[in-house]
C-alpha cells in the first residue's frame, strides 16, 4: 500500500505570490500557481518561483478558486506522526477549555492546523466532515487516533454538505437516530443521521448560554430555530415563553423532544412551521412583541456572487425582527456567512434599523465558541458573527 502522506508532485508559485504562504496562510489560489492545478488526492510539495521550498499542501478538489490547502510550512513534517500530534493537541485544548458539555468541536480545520477537516464529538461518537477529497486517504490515520487515544466508540463520516445523505460508519456502529447531549444542565436532542451540520449547531453553545442569562421572565422569538436550542436554554433559565419558527417540521420535532428532556411545557403555539420571512410579517401584523428576538438564519452568502442578494436577505429578516422587539428589548442576530465581514454586517443592521424606524445599540459582538478556534494567519475562516443589540 502506498504512503498517503507521500508527495506526488511539486508545484511552483508565480513570482511575487509566495508572501501569504511564507506568512503561514494555508490557502493557495489557482491564480497563484505557475502551472496546472494538481489532480488527485496525494499531497504536493509547494515551492516559490525561485524553487525555494515553502511546504506541503493538500490539493483542492472542490472545483473553486482554492487550489491548495497548506498542511506544513517550510521544512515541517507531514506524516502520520505529525497528524497524530495535531489531533492530540486539539483534544488537549478542548479539555483545557472546560466547556461543561459532552458535545463539542474536536477539530476545527484551519483553526487546528488541519485545513479541510472537521471533527465533532457527541459523547462517545465522533463525526468527521471532509471539505477536501484529499483527506479520504488519510482517514485510516485519523481513525487510529480517534478510536485509540481519544476513545471514540463510533466514528461517522459526513460529506462537506452535511445536510445531504446518511453518514457512513467508519468505525463501530450507526448510532440511534436521536442522541441526547448535555450543555451545562440543559439537554438537547440531536439527529446525527440527517440533521444540519454534523447534527447540531455546536458553534452557538456560548451564545445560547448568554441569551439564556438575559431572558429571565421575558418572551423569546427564535427565528430559524432548527432544534430549538436558544428557546430551550432560555426557558430552562426562566424565560416566560418562547416561539420557535422553522421551515422544517422534523427540526421542530427535535425541539419538542428537547422540551420534554428538560421538563418544559410544549404548547403548540410555541412551534410554528413556516418560512421565517413570512412568519415575521404575520406576527407583526398580529401585534406580537417579544422581549428577546433571536435571528440565526442559514448562510445567505456562499459565493462572492451571492453577496449583494445575501445582504438584502439579512437586511429583510433583521428589519422585521426589530419590529417584533418590544421597546427596550434585545435582538440577538447572526450571520454564518464567512464572506460577510463585520463591517458589512454592521452596515446592514444600521440600514435595517433605519427602515424599521427603530434605534439600535450594539452591546456585544460575539462569535463561535472557543472550541472553534480561528488561526491568526487565516482570519477569513472566521464564519460566525453574532451581535447582541438593544432595540428602542
């Protein structure tokens, strides 16, 4: 069997295109290559225009402009031992964070120096998500560490588009259709087989706790609720009521299950199946107001070409969300589109507030939890913007 860590070819960059790699940025775009984009899944050696070695990369197979993901710089090693050390370092970091949860992100791609690889832990189950085919030959080495030193009983594989298809069992057995996880004293129902992402929005853990800490005695509207995470956390912390809105009845069924797990009353009025853009208009027309409104929509901008339309979508939902906040209430609004920057997000919110006839004060700019680290050399990979705002 050939060594999956062995480099197949050497590629050179065009003159003047090596500064970012020398600065440990892991992404190399097609336009920077002096020759054709490498094909296949074998690692490649990367050199500058003068032939100076720059490191080792995995070829990109997504068909976009990203050609290579650097996995080693300069004379750093890229082999099974190096991969093992990075996986163990990622695990030690999560232990040190003391997350008070049995579900967390174990490996966050570029943030853990393993670009293109995501691994989430749900108790004894590890779910791997690959964003490059070049990781497929390396899975046996990943599995050896996960099932060995890191103690994962079952290991699943989901594609880069985690919403599509049933996962593959790499080790152990297929888990039950629903598993239960814990965040502090709150429990949630997770669908590891067909749920969004790898089953749950682990990146919002600290934000669920923050919103819950502010929701005591308040009514809460949870837009794009998925499995009800924000509402369940808030109700468990003393919120008076919550309304969950999502287009998926399957997602809201998980939310109802989470209510039951936490001994919360699940009235039908608290679960609305429908398009959030239409529901917010209907709620406003009915004179509804809430002390806290959460807007956590899916990524509206996945390509640069989608930016203008995506920002219009964000503005529309936030405009109507603001109209549903009672005076002096709170809006917790999010974007998981990496291509939408903080400045653009803020400008969008300001424009939405003007059109809604409301004043808006930004209280906190938050993001994903600490188990989703961001490389200082690749800030573009920071995907989640989550702003807590006061509305008058």
